[in-house]
C-alpha cells in the first residue's frame, strides 16, 4: 500500500521534527477513506524524550474522540528519531497497538534514505510502505 500525504502534512511533520531538536516529537493523522484529512501534534511527555515518545494521554484521548465524532479513522501515528535512522525500534514494535494504522517515522539524520518513512507493524512484523507526497491543487 502507498500512503499519500499532502505536501503540507509532509512539511508539517518535518517542521515538527526540526522544532523538537534532540527530542522526539509525535502526533496523529486522521483519515477518511484512506486519505489524510488532518494532522494533530501531540506533546511528548516521556520521561526521557530524547530516547522515546509517550503521547500526552488527555490530548491523545481528545483527538481520538474528535476522530470518532467526525467519522474519521486513525490513519497514522507519527514520531521522530531525531538523530538516528527512521526505522522502528524494538520499543516502537512492542508498542504498536494499532495494526490498521501507518507508523510514520521522521528524522533529520543523513543516515536515512528519506526523511519520512511509513510502516505497518502487525504482530511484530514490520513492513515498509511507500510514501507519496502529493501537491495540492
């Protein structure tokens, strides 16, 4: 499957990653019929945000309620690996609780083949998916 991201969302993920500096950033992307409709930044409240992310629970719940109210699905969960390759870590795999969602990982590291990558993580199996950036009309 290919994840099609509007250029503004792709740029927003990278901007959020840059703003986070050495700390991981995170957020959710709502979708409708498999297409992204809205990106939500969520504060990372992890004890050690340079090594992991933990979405602020009240904000995450608020966003998930809004998705339900709007009739949207949880299309993607994104976070950054500021200084390393954007490939799922053991923690990312262990905490991949939404098999229907894409897991997007962004990075500023030159070690990565591309700054934004998407994966499906189902029962511990990682499958990389193509990310297509779409210019908006």
